[in-house]
C-alpha cells in the first residue's frame, strides 16, 4: 500500500511540473514561435525618384508565407503575404523633395511579431523646365543632325549631314560662342552622313556613319570599313574606354573593339539597332552593355548577347519597340518605348527585366533619349 501511495504521489508531482512548464512556456511566448529562427528581416531603399521610391523587403525564416506590412510615416501602405525571400515594393504616392520614413512589420496571428529598422528617404526635386532655348540655323535646306556629344560647354560636336552651299560636311563644333565647320574626310572625300559620335577626349573621338572613323585631334582616319556586299551599316557607337567600344546598326550588326581590332559579335537578331549604352556592375566585375532597336532589347555581360525583348516575345503588348535607353545605376535601366497610341518611359530591373515601374506616358513618338539623372531625362521625337 505504501509503495502504491508513493507511486501515485510521483505521478501527481510530475503532472504538476509538466503543467507549470507548459504554463511558463506559454507565458514567455504567447505566439508559440520562440523556437522559430529568423535569420534576416530587413528593409532597404533601392531607388528614389521625384514622386516614388522602390523598397526591397528581405526575409529568411523557417516559417513560410508570413504576413507583413509596410508603414510610411506610421501609416500602413501595404499589408500582404510574403511568398518570396525578396519582395519589391513601389510607393508612388509621394510629393517631390519630401522626407518619408518606412518600417516593415512581421505578423503572427494578425499581431506584430517582429519589425525592421526604420529607413528614411527624401524624394528628389523635380527638374526645372525654365530653359531658354536658342535656335541656331546651320547649313542650308537638306541638312540634318543625327547625334550630338558634349565634352564641355566650350566643345560640343553635332554630327549628321550638313549642306553649307559649297560642300557637304559631317560635323559642326560649338566653341562656346559660335559654330564652326569641322571637315572630316578620307582621301579628300567627306565622311557623310555621320550618324553617331562617342568622345573620350578632345583628341580621341569616334564616329559611325556606315563605317567607323576616328579623330585624333588633328586628322580623321577610318578604323573599320563597312562590308558593302552585305549592306553593312553602322549607326551608333559607345565605349567604356578606348579599349572597349561597341558599334551597332543595320539588321542586327554589332561590332566590338578591344583597342587593337574590330570584331563582329553575334546579336541573334535581324532588327535594326539604334542605341547602345553600358555601365560597370561591381557584382559581376565588368560592364553590362545594353542595346535597343526595332522591337529589340539585348544585353551582354561578357558571355554573348541575350534577348529580353523581341518582335516574337515583346515585354509589353501596348508598347512594342524600345527607342532609347538610360542606365541610372548598375541595377536599373530606363527604356523609352513606342506604342500604338503613344510612348512611355519604363524603369526595369536589369536582373529581372519583368520587374518594372511605369515612369510616365506621352503622346509623341520617341526617336531618342538622354539623361543626367532619374529626375532629369530628355526625349526627342515627333507626333506621328
């Protein structure tokens, strides 16, 4: 009997200990997630514009599909379920040149469980449009400028087909006061029309106009003579250095110069190409070069050209052909694209091209674009 009583007491004692342990655990962690590991929960600012910002939310945890919220200045702007480790959030209801603070929250049972550090931004100021344009008449009827390059305010080159009345030239140079004719010729024949220009310095300027030409500050020479038999025509040119230059043109032709010789590169397209730009990406340790043309957007990271937009597989049905590109940094690319009822500016992720943000729309047909920053973009075109 005594042994039975002792066993009963032990059972009661162990039962009480278990109840206390459960109660204590629940009091310490009412969510039941004390053993869940959250390695990463962070919020970063990726891009800041005049009226929008792009945020990147990253979570690395053991439980899947958690509920999250983003608050701007204490007010919830998005609350949703996370399906990926990295999630991009665009907030485009902002005022220019204004300060905002963002913070992300992780929820369990619809209650806040964890939060990120707050991140602060200040949106960019809208670029002033208070320009005074001066009209300079250069050449006579039939003249046309096709590209321009600014070395400094006292050295601006404009190239194309310029009829002076006495002769035809391919370039004019602005010295800060006046335009002057710049004769560029090969064997006394004028290099016309010149369609593209890319300068590295006063004495190292490259041109495209069917073939490829080089100006050394004193004289012009032909660097590559186009293949007439294949109707080869090179339109535009860009380079990261004098030893890394790209020229593009008619029916998908792409050429690369390594400082010694020009070589053809297989583009994978027969569409005409109109613009080439590149930017150094520290994540891959080299330039990523982009090319756009009729229904075409390509890029090259040193392992051949890859197509991300084509006539057969357009990125957007409404906007069918890219006509200009601008690289604000190594992560983003801004594309000027024409459509059936106008055109637009799109900001795309260079590594995930389908992740995009519509910057603006216009009714003009865009021919080209240039920019000094994400809030300082110029486009040229006409009303078709």
